[in-house]
């Protein structure tokens, strides 16, 4: 079962993504920014293993001065709670 999920908080977004040439879905937190065009970059990824979803930072990006830490932690907590629920509904261990 796939989870279609997007949570947006100001310029941060938690979203489902699929790599090119793959059907394996993963979840990431990105920061949207606008210079001459609107684009985003990944701050953190939720890796899935046999016990559920685990947050993994991409370098020190979540600690960058451009990131509001209260927003980052708020969206991270919301995302983790939803992913935990999704995991528990799909794994009756």
C-alpha cells in the first residue's frame, strides 16, 4: 500500500517521492526556495527498515541558518507520527 502524503509548513514540505528508474517510494523533508526559479533541496529522509521509519539528516542541512528550527521539528514530528501509524497498520507484528 502506498501513502500519498504532503505536509507543508511555510517553506518546508514533507512529501512522498520516487527515485528515477524505481518504484520504491520514500519520504523526505525539503526546503523550497526561490532565486530566479522555484526549487527545493532535501534536508532529511525517512529510511524504512524492519522496525519502521527512521529520520536521516542530509549532512548538516537541518541546522543551516536558513532553516527555522521550530518549523523543521514541527513538520518532522507530524511526519514521524503519520509514518508510525502507517507502519503499524501495515505490519501486524
